[in-house]
C-alpha cells in the first residue's frame, strides 16, 4: 500500500504515483501517473515566463501543457514534469518547494 506524501487541489503524490487534477484538455479531468514514467522535473518561477506570470490553462511559451488551476494567479512557482515519452506537463502546487523536495525523496531527478 502506498503512502500519501502530498495532496492539494492541484496534485497529489504517493511513493508510487503522481495525480494531477485538471489534466485533460476536455473537462479538466485528473490523471494518475506511475512515478516510473516520470523522467525529471524542473521548478520555474513566474519571473521566467515572458509576461512575468505563470501561464493559464493550456500550452505555455515552451510548448508545455499546463493543467487547469483557478488559483494560479496567486502562485509564484510551477513544477514541470517530463515523462518517458517526452510529454511535459506543468502545474502549480500550493507548496512548490515542499513538493520539489518530495519528488527528490521519491527518486525523481531535477533537470
């Protein structure tokens, strides 16, 4: 049985899976991903984006799909995950530094 390491309205993390809410392009449904399919991640600051704020739901300036998050305008950091099929997705956990540390703890490499 897996342990819940982190959970908020945007994402959840156990020692085996990552759950991203608002993932799909239609209706923003959640997606459950086995950590074995996650290759790496990067944490980005809002200052790194062209307009100085995190992207809305959809594709950002580098072609990364961002999940749906109605509270994104309050956030200053995002996490971008790269999967073994080269798909990338971005999301904004409520506590990005804590989430980053937990990803490292479960063995995901920071790019």
